[in-house]
C-alpha cells in the first residue's frame, strides 16, 4: 500500500477541457470528435511549439500549469502507445524508400516528451517515461510514490494517449479518443493505493484507468477499482 495526496489535476481531450466539461461528459457520455484538434500551448514560443507532436502538446497542456511555481519537480510520463502516429510516418517513408528525417526519428522515441520537457523548462530533476500495459496509471503512481519516498516534495504524473493510425486500429482498442491527464502528487495520506490479485482475467475496462480516476476525482467517489489481467488496484480516498 502507498499513500499520497493529489494536490491538483488537469485533463484534456477534444472538446473537454474544464472541470465542467468533463463532469457533464461523465454524467452523459457522448462520442468525442477525435479530430486532429490539439490543445492550446501558446505559453510556449512559436519556434518551440513547432517541434511538439499532438501527444506532446497534450502532455504539456496538462502538465505545464501544474508545474508552475515548483522548482526541481520530478516528472513521470506514462503512455502505452507513445508516438505511434509519428513512428507510422517513419515506417511509411521506409516502405516508400523515402529519405528519413533524423529529427522525426529523434522525436519518435518514447522518452522524447520528457526530453522536450526538460529542455523547454530547463528542468534537470529526475524524469521517467513508462510504457506499461492497461494499468500504466498505477505503475506511474508507484514510480511517483518512490520519488516522494526519496524526498521529492512533489511529483508531476502525466498520462497521455494519442489515437493510433487507422492501420493499427485492429490491435489498439484501448484509446477511445486522444486524452491527457496530469496529477500533481504530494506527500500525505489523503489517498491510498493497494494492489490485490484476482484468479480470473479482467473483462475489458469501460474507460482507460486515467479517465476513470478522473471520474472519481470529479464525483468525489470514495473508492475507485481498476483491474488489468489478474491485478486489481484499489484507489481509496481517506479524506
């Protein structure tokens, strides 16, 4: 069991930005128009914005406001699929025997987002990029808790997923729409996370774990249970 506080949070999806937007959507879910709309990152200079993919813009849009006022803020970035659209473009160029862009390749790797974050914020604290399965949120939370235990006063946890290219949709079915969730984790015992085991494999979740936790935060639910394979995670609100 680990304990922690969620001091602040932010989330983004196409057409869903404010607390009120998300609460209305959770109360009455409707299809999200997952066009190529991207969040506003006008707080960055135009030259720097051009390097950011949609996934990076999503991560920056939820993480940057949470990081304001914090010095030496460690970051844990979680994405199961990462820069899949950018990687697919590179593979398409290979198939067509087109010259490859070194910049595109360098920004397609899984830790590209935290690298850009470090550069643009001049942040030298510890940063981790995780590629986990369906319970990546919980693995990211364990990483954040470890950083807190090592003395960090706060940790920024960001989980983001991009819609895969159409060619991958037969295999990738756990991203209902592009989304990003940012959590500012601080020491405390307002929340606890425990891991249990179930003998039966889990049924497919209705929502990705990051979005279901967001629902719990908005509705003040005391408990949030997430299953993946035979792992059963319980988020318990103590206050």
